[in-house]
């Protein structure tokens, strides 16, 4: 089965540094997403992306965050100036359609971000 | 707001035991309900889903029934295997709601011992 791949699997950074998390969605998918899970808490929606623009974002996705599809295959999440509370597992996902109730999302295995 | 509450883990069972993982939800619209599973070192995978009341989702021996009257979507399996050891997430998506905006529970870790 096709899969979403994320790199790196672990990322350690210093507070205040910029990080870029990378994802390669499934090739024929059109909708892309980022979620995150802080240790011990719920998986939270961050942002959805379609047709080279953000479709929706949550309150978590503030000005420190940005997403980009720099080429035909990659989908990136950038955190400009990391904070300790950004430490979490970040999941990328993609779907062929809009991801409403009947659509299947495919998730990557996640990038564990540790901010020191 | 919309939310999902699932039972706290970890849950430890012996092989062939019966599994129930409770999940209840709060939603203002007409949610679709999902169970996702995350095996060690892998991404979240859709295990099963139900899109309307009284629907039963099933896959790999797991079942869950969409109960509108109790706002629940409990996951069950009659006989678990060691290979079922994973983290299970209950989630909802409100019909007509945002694209791929799944609302997840915290996850329940299941460990099955031989």
C-alpha cells in the first residue's frame, strides 16, 4: 500500500531555532495535513492544505508556523522560532479527496521534535 | 465544542482475551466516527469507521457500533493477539465540517501478552 513518508524521524533543536519538518504525501493525493501530539495529550489538528494554499488552520497554527509545497512531491511544516512547548510528535497526512467523513486519511509515522 | 473521550490506558491483556476500549463523543453536527491504530514505529492507520447512527464498522476482527443514543463508539475484539499490541485512537469528523479536521482522543495503549 502506498505510504506517507516523513523525515527526519527525530529532530532535536535549541529553543529559538527554526525547524523544517518534511513530508512526502502519496503521489496522487491532493489534500495535505499536519497534526501533532504532545506527550500524553490528544492528537491535534494544525492545518490543512489544498491547491497550494491553506484550507483551514487551528488556533495552534499561529504566525510561527508555515506550510509549503515547494515542489511536486514535498510538503513541509516550518516553525520559525521554536519554543519548549512545540516539543511533540508531528504527523503529516494526505488524502485523495477532501477528507470529510467518508474520506480516508493516510498518516506518516511522525517526526518527534524535541526543543531544548 | 466537539470532543472525543476514550478510556485511559495502558490496557494489558492475555492473548485470546476479550477487548473493549471505550470511546464517547460530543459533537454539534452529524459526526463520522473512526478508530485509528498506531503500531510501533508506524503512522496512524484507519482501522474502521462508521458514518451514521447504528452503523457497525469492522476490520481485522475489530468492531465498533455507532450509538447515537449513548454518543459512543466502543471498540471491541473477541480474541486479541500479540500482534494487536498498538495504540488505538478514537476520532470524529463532523459531516460538512472541515477538510480532514479529525478530532482525536488521547489514545489507548494496548499490550497483549502471550
